[in-house]
C-alpha cells in the first residue's frame, strides 16, 4: 500500500483561506498599480509642461542660430563666392549637426542653412509704399529648402545658374503672400538693391509663396521671411516716422550675388530642436548641451568646421531655466502628497501582514513547538504570500503601463516591485518577530499594562530627534530643502505618533478611574477593553491615520492657497467680475444693454485718462472718473479699497474735487489742492481726501479717482464698464459690446477666463491632478488602515458581545459597548491628526512659497500666494475618521446580533 502523499503547503493554505488570499491580491494589485502610475504620470505632465514652455517661447528664441561672417576680403573673389554656394554650406551643415550633443534632438525638417544680409538695404523704387515718406527696406535671403516649405501661389520659384558672382547684375527672388500684399509686389516686379561701386542689383520677383507651416521653425526663426514689419524710427512726437521692411527670398545658388551689395552678408545655419522628443527628466543634460554649444567645446568644434568668427546664439537656455525653476517648486510640493500617500500604503501592507500573523498565531506557535525553524517558517510564509502577491503585482503594473503609455518604465517597474516585495515580506517578518521564542501561550501586551523597554525608548527618542531636526531644517530652508519637503507630513506624523502612543495609556488610565464609579456597565467595560488592546498593534494604525490626516490638511491648504491666489490675482487684474475697455468713449446706451444681460448684478461706468498729468506735468497718473455710489458699492463688494461715498462726492459750488489716491501719489502731491491737466488739454483741481492701496478700475500702484460729475462732458464720458455678477456670460457680453456700434473697438475681459489663464501650463494642471489623486489615495488607505485595525479585534469583540448577550446585555447596550471601545483610538487619531496638520502648516508656512506655482505668468508684485490654514481640509478628514469608526462598530454590532450567539460560544473556542 502506497504511503499517502502530503498535500503541498501553499495549495493547502490557499484553499483554507481563499477570501484572505483574494483580498491580499486585490490590495497588492491596487497598490502596485498606483505606485507604478505615479512616476509615469509625473513624467507625462512634466514632458507636456516642457513642450508647452518651448513652444510658447517661439522658434526665434529656441532655435540654434549659427552665424559665420562673410569670407575674408583677402581671398580671391572666386573663392569668396564658392564659400557661399549651396554645396560647401550643405557639407558644413551636415558636419555641424554632428557636433550637436545627443541630449539635444534636432528637427532636420525645420532646420536650414543659407546666406542673408545683416544690414537692411533701402531701395529707391518709388512704387513701393512709403507711409512716412521713407523708402522701404529689404533683406536678401538665400536659404535652402524654400520649395519644400512653401506652395507657389503665383509665378514660380526663383532660379540661378552656377555662374552667379558678386558682380552679377540681376537675380531672381520670391516673396511670401503677406510681403507681396504689404509692399505691393507682384510677379514681374523689379526691385533695385544698392550695390558697392556699381549699378544696383536688379532683383526680379518670379513667384509669390504661401508658407506651408508658418508657425514652424523654418519660417519663424526669422519671422521677417514670412511677414513684413512696419518699422518705427525712435523720433520724438506723437507720430513717429515709419517704413516697411520685407525679405526677398533668392535661390540658394544666387547667394554669391549678396557679396556685391552693402548688406554685409553672413552665412547662417539654423538648427531647430525637435520639441516632440524633449523629455523633462533629461533637462540637466539638455541644459548642458545648450551651454556647450553657446560657450563650450561644441562651439569650438563649430568654429573649426566653419570660421574662427562663428557664433552660436539662442535663448533656449533661458527657456529651460525658467521651466526648471517652475518644475522644482511644483515637484517638491507634489512629493509631499506622494510620500505621504506612499507611507500610508506601506503601513497598510504591513498591517495586512500583521493581521494575517495574528489570525494564525496559534497555528504558527504550534509549528514552532513541533520544531519548525524561524527560517523555514518564514520561507513557507513568504512562498505562500508570493504565490498571491507576485501575479497581483504584475497585474497592477500592467494596468498602470496600459493606462499611462508615456513615461519611463524603469521607475514604474521599480515601484511595483517594491510594493510586491513589501507585501511578500510583511507576513514572514511579523511572524518571525512574534515567534522568536517558542511559547505555549502568548504574553499579554496590553496598552495600559505594558512598560516600554529601554531599547524602545532609545529608538523612539532617536526617531523623535531626527524628525524634529528635519522639520526645523525644512522650516529654515523652505522649498529649497529638497527631499525634506516631501517628508514633512511623515516627520510631523511620526513625532505625533510617538508622543501619542506614550500618552495613550496615561489617558486611558485617567479616564478609567471616573468611569469605574459610574452605575452602568458599558463605559468602564469599553475603556477596559480599549486598554487590553495589544500595544504593538496601535502604532501602525496611528501612524497611518496621522500621516494621512496631516497630508490631507497640508495638501488641502496648498490647493486652497493656490486657488485663493488665482482668485485674488484675477480680481486685481480685472477689477470686477468682468470689464469692458476702450481707448475712446464707449457708445451711448452700452451700459444699459449690458445691465440687462443674464447674470449681471451691477454695472459701474468709469472714464479712465491714462495720460493725466498732475502738478508740473512731468509724470502721468491714471485719472479715473466715477459715479461715487456705484463705484463705492463695487469697491466694497470686491474689497479693493472701499471708501465712504460722501467723502468722494463733489460738493456743490466747490471747484476742488475730492480724490481717492494711491499711497505713492499721495506722498508725491500731498493733501493740498493741485491741478491736473487732462488728455484733451483741460484742467481740474483736486485734493486728496482718501488714500487706498488698491482700486478696481486700475490695477497699477498709481491712480487718482474723482467724481465724474466734476469733469467736462468730453472727459467724463465712460471708457470702461466694470461689471459684477456671479454668472456673467462672456459670449453674450462680447456680443452686446460688438453690436454697440459707434465705430469703437472695445475689449472684454472676464474674471473667470483670466483666472483660468493663470494655470496656463500642463505642468501646473498635471501637478494639481497628481496632488489631488495622491491625497485621495492616502485618505483611502487611511480608511483601510482603520478598517484593518478594527477587523483585527473583530473576533474578540464578537465573542465578548455574544457572551454578554447571554448574561442579559441588551442589543442597544451592545452597540454602545462596541462603539465606545473603538472610539478612544479613533478620537485620539482624529485629534492628533488635526493638531499635526495645524502644526505642519504653522511650522512650514514661512518656508513654502506658492506664487510660482499659482501664478507663473502673473506679475510677481500683483499678489503673493502664501500657505495658510484651510479649516475644511483640517477638520473634515478628522470627522470622517470618527464617523467611519462609529459606522463600522455599528455595523459589526448589528451583524453580530443577526447571527446569534451559538457559533460564538462553541466549546473550546480560543477566542
């Protein structure tokens, strides 16, 4: 008879507890998915932010412009001409591309080379437009690839033979449609460009072109190639002299002809970066590459290939530096939420392993008593857990990679592997720690009865000192503290957890004495039960809850501070919920048409003279004429310099107008009467009666506000409408303004649109989404930690309740008992979390500066975004913790009452 084959350990354990295995798999898969998604989400929004920053800067700033002077005059004329022909320039172009570091990807399709004049030449042809009587000027450009980047709208592309020299009398050229329209150029037109010591160079126009990609680097590195410019001379007076400037596009083979002109031709190679291949995590290497090209070894290699006087210019380094500063400020704060949520997730994984170890304490103790070694026991438990955790971790990683296809894979894999390894190690380590010594029964580790050892005290003091030092360093250094910023909530939560764990037994013992004198059984029994909870099981849930509550409070305050700063900046910029501005008086009746629009609550019509000159007339100060009643209501409602209507109203028969002024204007002109010369030449006399820092009509720091009835009819006509209302329809407002007639062009600005424009970078919007998701994930894991802590004691509570029910305890008393037993730790965590959140914000607010994150495109002096306390973020999560605890206890009591007491009172039940 064959001996029975023992069933495999892993299969037996999984079949014995399939629900626990499934729950562990779900937890690991979810945690691995979130952990793997974080680095890819950060990469995605950072890459999008870099792409946005580079594209917003325009190609004229981001393209590498390599410029070499014309060949040496000592060379023979044929050698000078040969140096400008397409062949040599093309070979130099290919070699120059090899000198560009690999960190800087090149867009060859938008790059080009050629020859252009640096001095714009005045052409004498009288048929070209002359707005101020000055002759038009042209730039001659012989650039490669014109045919590939433009469509011929009329005529043909220019041509040139191989024999073009500096003495050539005439060449062909093309112009863009915009240049042809502005300079009145047609196919067949001839433009005479001044030459050196000979007759002018005749440039015949053979074609009119339409750029295929006008915004691309080929046409926008030198915008003059596609769009002419109306240039203004720096002459005094209200009407400066102007002239037209356009570009004539020659065939590349005609470049030697430029040597015979007075335009000082130069050789150019434009290298456009491939913006689609730029990656934010390569920002350091990219910045180094640009520096090497501008003033480093790459520049020297370029000079060796072209000319000793070659220069490389670009503003790409400034664009990258600005993005790096914004990214640094945002990244340090996003890391706060990510590290906080990650810490809570790790605690939950450890608690899940601890829960499994506690449930199987008797089984593991029996195995140790029968001779199982710690190494063998830990190995079996690790294998048992790995069979569930590894596939779940792989599934979570795959889900993250599919959901976020962009970003670095290595970091995502590392994060998922770390989660899986933590899940696999939690149960074996907890079991090995609890069964180091073979015991028949486990010792009691009551919270109120256990005295901490000296080693634990030393370890706790060490952690306390390190965490306090980290918080102090962060307070001193602010967001420049690097990784300390991300560890702030964890550090403060660790400090609070260590303190509260020590204070918890003292508080329980203090509460137990008066409770013992009460007549009822529920209160003293619940406190006694809370005091019998294992002390080791209280640290991790408390740390998880404190970290999650601190992170939520800190994160909510950051988001609230950013939102408040944007709201304030938009209000200061617009001055109301919406405004209509025009350079000349608005049409009569426009204010009434706007007032009847939906969502409009009030309209304040004002006249603004930006060139009013007080005193001696040397400086200009914006003069605002208002209706004191409507404008005072607006200023009070927006809290932008509220004032008393009586103090600003004009007194009948008094020629001196009371004025509201900014502090700088009040300091300059004092409180006595002084004259103000208006834009139309009229004068008024004002006296500063009120001083305010802000006023709705003018966002600047200098202004004067007077009663509009004291101005003459022309100066008092409204030029702006300040509109209030919670639901102003921007489209309807623009339609009403456009349909006003009167030949006046008015601009419309809406506060909500202005506010949305502040978050103009994907870096900001993406960081806010990741931040909010991390805070939400941390809160979810905190609730799970709370649930695991309650689940750990659920069997004992159920058995106790069943036994007490047989002794006459009512269902209502049973519900109160479970509720009061679970409340001490949750109330302690809620109170501690609120306190740590408040302390974190108070401690770190001096070093946290939110202006760069909230308002990257706003004026720095307009508003300063500061980290301040957000009451809702501070109290709502704490209340939710207590409510969740009460809800779980109530559900447990209800479910126990439905099941009955027979199962819980079996003979030999070890619970």
